[in-house]
């Protein structure tokens, strides 16, 4: 786990991975458990839950019903700070960040939420967030674990 005390923003990939049976899921599951118990200060934008649903059904092969049930259970965690806003200013600033860092619009949005919420670390499974200076990025998978995940996914 990171040396910072948070708050941590959870990226879509971390949320999805924690809800699978992938062999490397423990890297994500440990953070999710710590967020649920309140051992770490976690920020999760509601749109990340929809993104995780898409990832679970598209890439991990879960049924719509199973993915929905798992993520609704996750949403019952009351110690997580659920970010429920999508104000125009956050969207515009997120798109500007996405353009400046040459990342996808969703990553720009999550980066802007991290900035707005005073997040110190974004938890992710890829390195796109390393392009932002406003917070630390913790890639939760080692290169070998990432290769193992890709093998698991058939890639």
C-alpha cells in the first residue's frame, strides 16, 4: 500500500478487478476492503461504478445480473466518500486535463475529481494518471501481475 494516508480515488479498473475471480484480484481487493472498513479514506465517483459494470460484463464475462448485484453491494459501503457531482465546471476542467495530458476524457474527469476532493493518491491498474502532477498515482499491479491479468483475460 502507498505511504500516503489518502484520500485515495479509486479508478474503474481497481473497482472492477476487486469484484472478479482474476488471479491478481487481491491487489485491488485489499484496497476495497480497507475502504469499506474505513481503514483508508476513499473517494469513489459514482460514474466509476458504471464503468466497473461495463468492464465486468465486457471483459471479465460476468452477467449483467451478477455485476449489478456485486456493485450494488459495494455501494452499501457507508465509509466511502461517494462523489455524486458532475458539475459543468468539473466536466470542462476534466476535458481540459484530458487534452493537456493526452488521456481519455474519463481519466481527465477522474483527475479533476481527485483535485476537487483533495485526493493525494489515485489507485489504478494503468499508468495514465502518472501524467498528472496534482496527486500521486499508485499502479496497484506489478508488470508481471499486469501480464498475468492480460493472460487471464485472453489478451
